[in-house]
C-alpha cells in the first residue's frame, strides 16, 4: 500500500543562519545534496509514494530544486503566503492528499523510524495521533515526554536538563478526517493547540524507537549530520 506524508519545511531557520544564511533549513547542504534529498530518500525507503512539502520561507528554492532533480517519489507543494505555524502548515497541505491516513515529518529532522512498525503501533492502539519518540540522555535542548505502561502519552514537559528521557522525534501518524475536524484558526501551533490538549483527552500514543536521530536546527548538529548522512 502506498503511503503519503506531509513534510513541514516552512520555518525560518533562524538558529542555523550563521552557517546557512541564504537557504531554508531543508536545503542546507549535506555533501553535494541538500538535507531534503536525504529525507526524501528515507521516506521512499519507508514506502512513501507521495510527499507534500509544506513550504514558506524561500519556497522557490525548494520548488526549483525538486523540479530539476530526479526524485524517488512524487512531490507536491503547499506554499504559505503568510506564516501559518506548524499546525496551519499541516491543514494547508491537506487538500493535496489522496488518502485518509497520513504521516507528518519535520523537514529539518532525520529520525530513522520504521514506518511499518510505527503504523502497526498506531493501528493497534486507540490513538488519534501517534508520535515517534526517541530515547535520549543528558539533554536540555528538547522538552521531554512521559508515557504510561500502555505507551499512552501522559505529559509534555518543558525544556530543562534531563539525564534520561523521551523526546518528540518529529514524526507523527494521524488521519486527514481528524485534522479537518479541528475547530482551529488558519495559523496555529500543532504542538500547543493539538498535541498538548490531546494529552488531556488520552488519545495520544508514543512509539519508542531508539534509532538514528538528528535535528539540524543548530550548527553543531548540522555539522554532525554532514558526517553521517553524506558518508
């Protein structure tokens, strides 16, 4: 069965501008290809046949690159004319999808999650949204997430030093019909307006995957990604 995915790639990338000043984050060079190349290759390996790129800042660079590159999957473009936030970017992309089930990934994160296992987890639980969670040690850059014995998400915790915990790996699975049912404004935060209230409703579940993870949002991790993805 073919799979569809929304790639959230519309952010300004302010923390990365000291090393990538003139490109959107997903176009940050990794070897002789942009980061987006490696992300799309990963999605293809996970069975995604159609990716909708949610774009904003310098979107024309992404579109031009995609149109001039041989890609392993079909790509569509959802372009914001004004900043919509992560939630608004997702909703704006929905008309381009053809199926009800959809994966969502951050365009500046590479998390080597098995979509087969992730989808099976989602379908085997009463989840409205499932999140892929990464175990991490000694971190303060990310907030942490707690789950119970059923892997139901019970809390999102603010950023603070944590010696050991689970973080949001930036990969989700949900349904288009659920997203369309949300009574939200055009611009909103997916994390604040959908995920955090979802904890209270008890319909968020966390699939733990201790696989390779990198977020290129800061220069140090961008450099680390270069050493792994382009090798």
